[in-house]
């Protein structure tokens, strides 16, 4: 609804989320560019069955996207929660002006209730013969700032193959390079890979959630379709599976696949959910996280991200 993608179905939403320009386009979107009708429907969806508290409980990317959508829709509950948790904004964002929750800089509310009519898709509007540019509201600034955190394509530039952070400075003894973390993750997969551990991992016809998430991620990294448990079981049971993991180069993984795997980490707490499982599961999830340069895993491996 926010991006005017019709019909508003899960399939269309998945396609939208996988687009490379999704996050930049969402960050650039202003509430005034969304129709009054669409915002009303979005508010109804958030109120239905108390969806906002459930979205908050889910956390991660789900909460970030839900918060952004709620702020764009000007939902009172989401806006109030956002303002309560983000009291401070940098002066650079404010542009030196005091910005109120309605979305206009002080002194610019002369248009009153006709503000929605005076704005067209977030473009400059003409008031008293002068062109004025609408400043984003507090909640829009906060929500889009959080949303930028979903897009981690730049992470790879910050996690280099040399010194930590790619700073070029000499490392201290406790710092770890990305190449060292990758090699450690590979060796731990090989160390825990045995006929018994493979049997234990693949014996269930209906795996638990952590194993199902791991299965999907393995299929994506190894470019195997469809990304199902049946496909993943065949992959894991190969005699060459361990060597295939060791030989896989991070740069060989498609950008879209990396993005999907990262989303699985963030939307389902994949790293946290695997901690109580078998050692092979943890080793594989760790290896997957290092390959796609997922922050929570890199930090666990000792990298400063």
C-alpha cells in the first residue's frame, strides 16, 4: 500500500522486498506521497488483532519495517511509540529548524488541514507565490533512519579482507581479519561433520524451525532449487558437502541470495535460535553468517564491525 503495489498480496510483497532499490525507495518515501485512502487502510491493518504489539514482539527487520509503515501511515500508536523511544535527533537532520510531528517546520502550517492537498508526491509546493519544500517529520526521520539499517550492502566495504574495518592500520593481537574468521568457520564445519552428525541433522522428515531456516540458507548459498528441506537434505548428505562449503567463495554468492539469507538471520533470530542445537547446526549457521557477512555472527567471531 505504501509503495502503491497492487494487488497487496504476499507474493507481490516478496518481490518488492527483494528489489535492490526497496530500501532507498522506502527511505525516500514521504507520508504526503501516500494517498489518504492507503494510509487509512494501513492504520486499520495495524489496529486489526492488535498487529502493532505483535510486530514489536517479533523484533528485528519485521519491527523496523512495521514501524516505518506505521509512521508513513501516521498511525497514532506507532508514532507515539517512535517518539517516546527516540527523543533526540541530530541538528543536521533538523536542518536548524524545529520540526513538529505533523511534518512541517515551524511557521509553515498556514495551510492547516489542506496540507495534504497542497502537497503532490512529496514535491515542493507553492504557498503565497513562493515554492516551499516540505521537511520530513520527526517520526519519518526516525523510522527511515532505522530502515536504513536493513540495507547492509555497504557492510562488505566495512569488513575487509585485511585489517578489521578495512582501516589499513596495524591490528592488535586480539583482532581478527575476515579471512581468518572465514577459515575458522570452515574448519569448524569440517570438525563437526561426520556420518553420525549428518544422520542426526537430516533424520527428521519435518525439521524444527532453526533447522528449516538453516536448510533454506544452505540452498540459497549453494544455488540449489527449490530451497526446501528435501533439497537441503540431499545437499547435506553428499560426501563432498564439507569440501563444497570450504570451496565456496563469498564473492561467488549472488547479491540477491546474500540479501535473502541476511533477512532470514534478522527476521527469525536464526543465530540465537541455533545456539542450543547440535554442534553441526551451529557450525553451519556460523559458516553461513560469515559467508554473507552477517554482523551478529562476525561480532561473535571477533571482528569489529
